[in-house]
C-alpha cells in the first residue's frame, strides 16, 4: 500500500509546491468528509485494528492522532477518523484571523523525509472556527473520536496581552472540542516561544483554567529546542494549573546541515526531528515518574518509531510529516505493527508499554 502511494500518488503531489499540494489534499478531504460513501470507503480501506487508550477521561480508539497544523481551519473534521486516526488536533487557531507569512513558506527535504515550514499561524480566527465546528455538528458529521484544538497567539497581540488572546479563543471554542493544547512553541510567530517562560505561561494557564467550567483537559505543547532545565520549569506549572499533560514536541529550529533547503528559516519536522523529540519525551517521563500524560510527536513514520516514543513515555502519539511521506495507510501500518509488538512482548495494551524503556 505504501508502495502504491509512493509510486503513483506522491509524485503528483511532490511535483507541486508543498503548500499547494497540501491545499489540494485538504480540499479533497473536505469534499469526501461530506459524503458518507466516501467516508465509509476510506474506513474500509484504511482502518486499522482497534487499540484503545483511556486518558483524560476520554476514550481514544487508538493512540495515533493527527498533529496540529494539518487541518488548521477544521475543513475536513470527519475525514481524519475515517483515515484511521484515533484522535485529531485542529488548528492552530488564534483570536484574530490571519494570513500567515508570505509564500513560499513550506518546503520538503525529500531525501531526508523532513519538512520545513514558516506558515505563521495562517488561520480563519476563533469566531470562524467556532462556526465551522458547529456546522459539522449540525450536519451530524462530528467524528466519534476525541477532537482537540490547538490554540496560538495572534501576531498583532503583544506578548503581555497573550493571556486575553488565548482566553478569547478558548471561551468561544471550549464547548466545541474535547481537549485543548496551548501552543507556545511555534518558531514562526515572533517571540512566541518566550511564553514558555514559567511566569508568562503561568498567567495564560491561570486565565484559561478560570474560564474552564466544563473542566476540559488543557495541555501545553513544548519546543524540542528547550533545554532540560526549561522543561523542568514547565513541569512545575502542572500541578498548580491542573494541566492534563504535555505535547512533545513542536518543530525545531535546529538543522542537520546548513545546505540547500535547510537554509530556509522555520520549524523542521519529520525524520530528523525524531531523536530529539524522543529525548524530550524520555526526560519528561523520567522527571515526572510517569505521572504526567505525554503526547509524543516528531518524526513518527513506522511502528518502530511509534514503539520508541511509547516506551520512552508517550501515552498517545501524533503524526504530520509521516502522513505526507508515507501516505494515508500509515495509521493502519503502524497499528498493525504495534499490535504485533504488544503480543510479542506479552503486553495486553498500550498503557502497559508506556515508559518501559525509560
Ligand atoms: C506545515 C506545518 C504546520 C504546523 N502547524 C502547527 C500549528 O499550527 N500548531 C502546532 O502546535 N504545531 C504545528 N505544527 C507542528 C506539528 O503539529 C508537529 O508538532 C511537528 O510537525 C512534528 O511532527 P512530525 O515530525 O510528525 O511532522 C505544524 C507542522 C507543519 C509541518
């Protein structure tokens, strides 16, 4: 299946500009998401074995989720479940609608299976997103798997007004999703990552939790470029702000070399991110003795990659670049591989494998 995608489908996409190909796929999925037969067909061809995970009081049919940034506008909400994802994270959404950075702003380093992007939170804004999500619900097309929303800061909002910016989006969207991820780790909004500073992040989280009457799980997404000390400071916020967990990691500003497309500014994802992302997961798991749920993301392409992240300490996983390079059968392939691996290790479920190599 992966061979079919790589031989016949991928070349058509890879002949195009990266963002243009992305938009084409999202438009197709958005079309399919409105047709039951198309969703059913995708489910039949691409669905994998069930591998349930219970976390945050939610049931995830399997541990592989769609990472933030793929469906920034909630254009294809029902499609992700049909492609076999156990959950999806929509957005990043900001209070204000914004166009993002000038194009081109997304690049493929094909030989290394990496992506570099400096999208800059192009998104329709929280009001439009709320309307879009209501439309999916009113159409009875809401997916059965958990849906999260990634919240970012609008570029026009000064850093010291960040709490109000996140809060505005959260208030509008809190009834419309199952969990929320505070994104203070994108490298593409100027100075955003300064909000990973303990005091600044604490203010944002306090504002959100005060409005969190429905007790939605709130997580924080961290950058792989933070040192272990800075990560430990973020861990100190977990108890006081009742955080449900962490998402590790976002894209990195580090590069394996300075050649060719690696000279483009932005965040790098894909295979070259895998090692650092796993190191961060392992550190967070060890520091918290496994008490804080982690969503592992960064360079997951195969069941082996997924197993590494789970055994380092991730309870759930997410994929972006792997979907671009491996195609839509990636979930089924990973889930089949994980099912076999669990059986070989004599483990009953994913939870039993979390952190066993940490
Ligand atoms: C084009 C693009 C846009 C992204 N947009 C967001 C975003 O809006 N919010 C966010 O938290 N992460 C965003 N990400 C980061 C991904 O969610 C993920 O953390 C990262 O790509 C590493 O996973 P991967 O190696 O599987 O791609 C984006 C990634 C890409 C490639």
